[in-house]
C-alpha cells in the first residue's frame, strides 16, 4: 500500500497504491489515506521508537482500523539522493503495480478468461477447431484482413468474443475499442448468423472515464457486453457463451 520511513527531513509517508482498496471495497479511500498520512507526519521520532518498543495507546495516530504498519527495517543512504533511490526501489518492488504494455494489458483479460474456460473444461487446445466443440482462442475471422477474434464457440450457432482491457489504462483506448468492434462486424459479415459478445474489464471509475470506448464495443456487440470485473456480469457472460 505504501512506505513509512524516517527520512532526512522527518517522517516520510508515501501511500502510492491506495487505489488497490477500491477493488476490495468498491469505494475510494483517498481522503482517509490523506488524513492518516497527515496524522503520521505529525508524529515525532520518540513516538516511532515507542511504537516498535512497546504497545501504543488506542489514541495514537499509528493506530488505524484500515492501515497497519509492518515490521521496521533499515535504509542505508549517505545522502538525500541515495535515500530517494532506496525509497523508490522499495515502492517499485513491493508496492507499485507493475506497468504493463498495451499488449500485456490486453493479454491479461484473455488470460483470465482462458483460465476460467480451462477450469470448466471447454477451452480448446492447440490444433483444435470449432468442430471439436471447444471455445477457440485467437479465432481467425479473416486471414486476408488479418482479423483475429479473442474467442469463438459454436455449440449451436457461432458466438464470437472481443475483449477490451481497460484496467490501468490512463490514455484513450478509442482506437483499440474500434478495432475490437470491427472484429465483431467482420465476423457477422463473413459468417452471417453470429452472436457477438463484448467483454471489457474496468473498475467503476475506469468504466466512467472510458464510457465512450465501452459504448463503441456495446454497439458492435449488439448490446451483448459484460464487465469482467463485475461478478454478476461475469456470470452473465459465462451463461451467454456456454
């Protein structure tokens, strides 16, 4: 969640991944985290020593029902620059969410869907096709146009799936949404009787900020769109697919 250290200018509190709590609780914690940070920065060194030397009182700013301090450690730094490098290394190693490329982000939702399909025994293996009665990943819609759907299934009518990863996407995903929508469009154009399915992954805040991209996917999917992050939507997607 963050790091608390006794830095060269006093107590240094960095809560860089408070957003993780949104996924666990469904609401934001920024104001609570800021209040806790302010309370900590007003604590002097004696209080820190007391914290790790013996029990603290319930009125201590260190006590919180949400945030808990871990066991203390040492940072070796000769100057402020070395200290900053050490803090950033701790954050990047133990706290910060890894930065994924756009391709890796897209693969994330597909990996999660594949894991779900494999668990119930319907994910196709290498070399299998729709005639084998399995959900086929990376289904080729058009070799000529180099269009590949994320998944396809043909139990009693062809179903084609386009996925859109929006978790952690701070920039516009308009082009990717159009690409995913176009895949569904060309699938319907080539195969005729196709049920298009769109699956995106986004927290409530991300869904709001990427409303336009979701609307694009929804339009091409004939309204058959599901949020992979939402448990109810995920269940609806499973029922729609197989």
